[in-house]
């Protein structure tokens, strides 16, 4: 059994309790062991083997909170870009990875995955925004972290979506009046527009896949 340390990033914008519970369930089902911690401490992050960046709320507020924690961004970027540590961004956690967002103005993002965050605009005007509830994903590119989830339903809550600049970064799409990217990936980075921590058994399966993933 492989021992790994998993860091859930606390920047006051995530479902921390739900994420912790789901990740611990996934760990118990997986072939790995190790500690799962909620943290924003750079030294703890630098010792981690997996990073989860959750997110709930408005882009600008979450972006500001993330960047105002001393050493947080630098520690994560050292792990992700220099040491190739796998990271999972969830909802706003994914959107922060874009070049910019147009939610309530124009805001500069982390630029970890090329693209922009724009309002979700279904062609069917009877579809309400925000998009709330269960919806399925259609895998566009096969990846090892997608084992047993193609076509599965996940839980969404969002008014904005990630428009990727490079099509190869779009791993799965979901239909809500228009197709939008529901899973993105670049190298050792994964981002989901849905909330695996709110998606019951299939969400736990996805988190298990992430923990066992070797980019």
C-alpha cells in the first residue's frame, strides 16, 4: 500500500468538511494510505503528494483570498510546476486556474490552464442559470483518472464555465443548452466544474482515481 499525504487548501472558499469526508472515503477504498489535512501552510503543502483546491463563491473574492495568503501560491506552484505534484481544482478552484474571468468585471487568474471563465449561456432560454443539479459527463479524451465514470452523473452548481483556449485540455463535456467543459486537464493538473465531494458514490470514485493517478 502506497503512503501519500493529501493537502486540501483552505483559503476560505471551499466545502472543506465535505471535501475532507469524501477524500477520506476515497482513500479508504483505494490502494493508498496516508494523512488528509486541511491547510494553507506552505511548509505542509511542500510536503504533500496530492493537492486539492476546492472552491465555492465568486471568482474575484476567492482569487483575492487565495493570493493574499502569504506563500500559498508560491508553494503550490513549486509543487505543481517544478515537482509535478498532481493537483485537483474543484468548481471555483478550477476557474481560478484560467487566465482571466469575466464574472462581475474582468479579473486576472492563475494562468495554469489557458482559457477564460465566462457566463454560462444556454441556447434554450427555459434553462435556468445557475445550473444546479445532477448532469452527466461525456468523455472526449480517455485518461486513467476517468476509470469507471464515463457517462456518469455528477452534481453541478455554477453560473460561469471555463472556455479552454486549447481543445486538448478539454477532457469531458456536459450539455446544458450548450456543451461546456466539465473536466479539464493539463499535464499533472485536473479541474472539474462539478463537485465530486457532493456527488455521492461516483464522486468518491473520481477522487479515488485522482489519488491513484500517476501523470
